[in-house]
């Protein structure tokens, strides 16, 4: 192991208590997306202390930020991304308190060794991953135009090298009808709830005519107040997902037609909109993944779930980043190998155990080493960018 890596590891260890404390403080103060004022202020405070220039709010996101440290030597700009939003009721059941601290630990270690590096070290604070993902805003507004590569590490039940993800659109259908007495004069009414229910039936008929990677799941959030009053308003929300954005766009149009047909059949009108930002499919960079894996092996990790370029179950706004720059989104095990469901209270608790704390530090070291390689190894960065160009 070369001396730069050794120093980066040592710098993370110097910050051990600070990083654990920040992680646990964010855990104890869970905040929903775009309301992460405590977490963003805490993270940026420690970045400023390390010499970073901090912009916050960033791109009209009150809890978003960009922290930049310029080494003063010409070179690439590499970003580490942090999340810090929680889930309703269960707090940090997705472990985003750890994600922000992993990025913080790597950024601070790199800053302390900046005299041996070149280019720019950037930490992006990306709020609201669970809803209106901040990375979607950043990707759409040119934040990654001056960034050469980006990475983020997620806690999990395995050391997973990453996978693709499903592109997703969040559709809302608002049906408008006309009220009447449901028994006294039903002929005068137009049942908005029927429009919503028929939309579900139409979508169910569509399912057999889409590819197997497509996922369509929805709920009715409003459908009337009393059985004897024909509802004049019904609202249905759907997530529509597919492995590729191009195909998802086709499926989304068919789903919209299911709602339009339902409105036509029932006499309703329907308003169609997106109730959350859309996520694109994740394209993990294989070359960057190899570097990450090699560094984790140097740090003592022996078991990995391989990079999977075929399977995709969930969605992430990191997919939008991977369409703009080379990016990776691996996971680090925080549960001592036990399978613990994400988005659960048990998983939230795992982020503040000894195993969770050690995984945080391990990941921060691996990220710092990977970013250092991307900053200093021109041949590596060329291969990373060449792969990205071929796949986009």
C-alpha cells in the first residue's frame, strides 16, 4: 500500500470520534427531504473547518450544498455525494445519516492530504433522495458539467459492488366528476372514483404487454367521503419503472392512455402530472468499480456481492448522475452479514452500532483512496471516461 493511501487511512482514523458523533447526531435528529436543516448545517460546519468553500443553499435547494477544495494544481474535479434525509415515522431506515458521514470523512481526509493531490475535491450535499431527489435537480441544472466523476456509498446488508437501477416516473391522475345522491338520483352523477378504479383495471390489462423489467404500482389517495354521495374527485398515484429511460417513456405514455381511456369511459375529466421528480436508470462505471473493490480488499474486505449490470429492483436519483458523468453507487455492510431489511427501524438502529460505525470508517477510507486515484492517475481517469462515452 502506497504512502498516500496510508496517510488517507490515518486521517480518517484521526476523525474517528468526530465522524461517529456526526453520524449519531443526524440519526437522533431525523429530517424529511428538503427539511434537513440540522444535518446540512452540521456537515457543512465540518467541511468549512477542513478548508472547503461551501455554497449553501445550492441550486435553489435550501438544504443542498456544494463544498469545494481547490488544491491549486491543475487536474480533474471529483465529487463525493452525501445524502442525509430520513423516512417518515422510522427515521434513518435507509441509512442516509451514514451516507452523508461517509462522504464527509472521505472529503476531510482528502483535504488534509491536498498538498499531495491535484485538481478539485468536491462534496455535494444532495437532499431528498427519498422523494424529489436533489441529484435530479443538480443533473438538470448543469452541476456535473465541470465534474469528471462522482461516487456515493450506501449502507446495506452486504458489501455490494453495485448494480443498475430502474428508471422511474411518478404519475398522478386527478379525476373530476359530478356529485349526486348515489341512490336517489344516480343518473345525474359522474363517478370520479370509477375513473380511478378503471385506470387500475386498464393498467392490469397492459401488464402482459410490457417487458418483464417493468414495474407499475399505485394507490388511490382520494376517492370520496361517503358511500351515498357519488364522488366528484378521485386521485390515484403510480410509480412506473423500467430498466431503460427510453423504454420507460413508451410505457408511461401507455399508462397515461389507460387513465385517459378510463376518463372517456366514465365521463370524467382527468388531469395528469408528475408528483415527484423522475429518476433515470443507473449506469455504474465498471472501471471505477474495480478501483473501489481493489481498495476495499486492501482494507481487509474479502467478500463482495459482484457488480450486477442486469438486475435492477429499486430506483435512485444517482441514476441521473450516471447519465451525466462516470459514477458508482456501491454498498457497505453494516449488519455483520445478517440480512436486515432496508426502510426499517432495525436498519436505522444498525447505523449506530459498533458494526455500523466501523463500516462508516471503512467506507470513508475506501472513498478517499478511490478519489485520490481518480485525481492523480490520468490513465485511470481516461479509461473511466472512455467507458462512459461508449455507454452513453
